C-alpha cells in the first residue's frame, strides 16, 4: 500500500487500538489527535473497561479503522 498515513487517517477519526498481551489482543477505542507529514500519528489514550489504558511511547500497537469505500484497514 503506497498511501500516506495522512491520506488514510484524519484528526478526530475513531479507531480501535489492539495491544498484544501475550495470549490475546486487548481491543480498545480511541481517536486520532494529530497526523504528521512524516507519517507519525498521535492518538488519544485508549479506554478499556471504562478506564484510561496507558500506552508507552514506542510501544507497538495495531490500529484498526475504516475508510469510506475501502472497508476495514
């Protein structure tokens, strides 16, 4: 896929964050705060079971989002 992150994600867009916790993935709701030209993004702290779930800087996560006319990416 040759798309830039800025072509796929927009500020305020709802996303799902998945974090590998060893034997399964935690799935949490969040949204996009900023999208930089160098393909870095900032996301809001995700919510898990009604509480903020901290993510460390540099921690690997999966982002799940939908794009109009593309489906789930």
